[in-house]
C-alpha cells in the first residue's frame, strides 16, 4: 500500500527542481563574447593622377572590441597608409588597447613614374583575435608630363625704325618635370635676354630652377637697314627628351626718315592781307645716294573763325632752276569747311620723281584757290626715306603744264588754239636712261552741258577715258572714273562731298598717274600727244560756271645708274 507524499516531501522536491534549473541556467550563461574589429569601408577609389605624384588622402575608420592581441595593418600596390596623416608607410601596428579605440587610417595613392594605368592594392588587417579583414584600393596613374611651358604672349612689334630697337616684351618659361636644361634661340632681327640687360640670340635656363619657379624671357625687335618691311622669326625653346616650344615673332622694319618742315601754318586766303599763293625757299636733304623715296605731307588747319567752306583746287610746286619754271609735284582738293586732321600727317604724296630738284636750297610754291578771307593754314613737310634706290640718278622735264589753277586747264568740248594749248610734243631721252616713265596729274572742272545720260555735266562730273599717244599710237589711258568719295576718311564735310567726281574727291590728293614705258627709250625721240575723249559742249552750263576744263600736268622722268641729263622736250 502506497503512502501519500507528505507536504514536506512535496516542498523538498520543488526546492530540488528549482536548484537544478537555476544551476543549469547559470552554467549556460557563463561564456564571454568574441573579440571583433569593424571597418567602415570595404573599398576606396582614387581619381586619376600623374605618375610620380601623390594624391590627396582618403580614410577608413577601424574600431575594435574585446581585443587582447595586437593588430597589424599593411597595404600593397602603389598606396601608402598612415595613422596620423603625416608619416606614411606600407605597415602600421596597433596594440590591443589602441585597436580597441576608434582609429582613422589615412590612405594615399602614390604611383611611381613607372606605375602607369589602372592600379589596384589592398589594405590587409590581421590579428590573432579575428579573421583577416581587407579593403580594396583602386587608382589610375597617368603618364608623367614633361614639357616646356611658355606663360604669356608676344604681340607684333609694329613699326620700328632701322638702327633702333623696340621696347622689350616679356613672357615666362616654366618646366614641367624637366630632366635637362632649356635653351632658347632666336634669329633674324630679334634678340632675347633673361635680365632685360644683356641681349643676344641664345639663353639657357636651369631645368631644376624652372621646374619650381617660372623665369622671365625678354624679347625685342632690332631691325637693321636691310631689315625693312615685315620681319618674322621664331624663338625655339628646346630641351633633351621633350617637344620644342616656339614663339612666333613679327615686326615691321621702317627706313630711317629725314624730315624737313617747309611751309609751317602758312596762312593762305583771298583778302584780309593774305594771298592765294606763297613762295618760300628751304634747305632740304643734300645726299641722295641712299634715298629710296621722298614723301610729301600736306596738312590743312582751320584759321581762327573756321575753314573755307568750299572744295577748291590746290597744289605744291618746286622750282626747276635750269628752266626757271615751277613743276607741280602734288595736287589736292580742299575739303568742304573742315581740316584734314583725320589723316595722321595730312595728304600723303610720293614725290620721289622730283629727287633731282628736291635737294639743297629749294624754292617751293603753294597755291590754294580759295575765295575768302578765311582760307587755310598750310603746313608741308618732306620725309627722305633711306634705302636702296632703284636707280641712283633721276632727271625730270615738263611735257605739258596747264596746272596753275582749275580753269587754267585745257578747255574741253570746244575747239582750241594749238598755239595756246599745245598737247603734242617731241621728247628726246638721254642715251644712258635705264628707265623712263610719264607722270600725269589731271582733274576736271566746270558743269558744262550737254549732261551725260546719268545727268553728269563736264568736266567735274563726266566720266571719260583719255588716251596718251606715243608716236601716234594709243599707249596709255587715263580713266577719269569714280574714286568712292563717300568713303573718304576726311569726313564728314560740310558740303556736297559724297557724290563721285571724275577722278578726284573733295578733301583728297588728286591721283598721280604713272605710265611706265616697257623699254627705257634711251637715245631715242618719241612723239607725245595727250588726247581727251571726244565730246562737244553746247555752250551751256548747269551752275553758271562757264565751260569745262582739264587741269593737266605731265612730266617725263628718266633714271640711270650713272649721272643723267634731263630729257629734251620740244614742240
């Protein structure tokens, strides 16, 4: 017979079970968590850099827990690591205490000069306390750049007189990873310098210096008497192992010019104690052996009260002492009521043909056909330009000279008396002539009728073609045609200045017409005739001005390498 358990037995059993349960629970929870290390990135990428240089740093964070062993961090490939972002190497060692803290590891990409292209590496983190951890690294190394660099530009030097030198221009020379010195060379009319003191055709730069700091290169233009016109050259900067750099240079060598002022603010007017003409004597250049060109400049300025209101005939003449006559060397038409200061030196006229007369003690004549007491202030100067003349000796003779004033020209469209208006001549050329040409200036005046189909009266407005006959045959022609008056730089003018005249414009020099013979005609005589295009006047006029006229001057010019006499001109 079973006995019922007592209350004590039941309590004892429960206590024993409770003890066993808690004892078992205590045994299962008595183990310690494993040591660990965490890294915030599994990969790091760098932008492309030039081989031989070092990138900006990037970083990863590492934090350990419950570590009891040291931690070793290493990197492979073209990469470096650092704990302080100052001291970089391929390895770092951390104690357990250090590793159990938050650590920032800096990484930089540092490819050598031979490490090119896409490169990889690995950060490896090892310890006895955990399995190995890795961070993948990538970067691209570009081929190293070695070059000569020029900082700045050299502008064209413009006009520089032969025998002088321009102000120096400056650029800088810089090296990019150069391994050899740089030599700069230049040729021609240019010189270079490193200090703007000593100039020559070559300078050298230390490559180690310019790899760090750019250095100055000075260049100047120094044309000689043979370096006239546009001159070009190249500065070449060269070093072994790199591509040459070049700097293109240009400048304009101008000849030595001997300047002579003649009429200087000479008042010319009609009335008020002034005259339409003035004659003065001046001492001009004497040695013509190296004079290549003579240029005349005519400046017109307005007197107090203003310029004359009309476009009028005007010219400059030089006296031929042998004949006592004055030869027209240039003709111009005054602008309407304004000066010609828009031209830097006024009207420019080549008067080289008169070289034999424009030397030493020279008498000049000026005329402005103004009809008011206002008039003009006239200044005339000459530039004798050095160079190599085409021929050393010149001589000139007048053929026809109907050029004193506008209406002293040859009447047009009417019968003329050949005894008064002799347009045919015989010209004898010296035997040693090596070049012969005719020089003509012509301008038409008057508003005679009938007008042309485009309503143009003669001879100021009607377009005509004139023949120059040699030995009876038309050899040269002069087209009295539009010149584009509206585009005249002397503008605006006050009057009717824009419509095209026949071969001239208000406020411009009248063109010089040069007719060069194909042979020098030396030792021969030829018959000359100036033949105006046929037209018949009906005696009328559109403006009350009587008749049509062509103011005409023609000269024959001969040149030679030996002293030469002037041609002989007879009726």
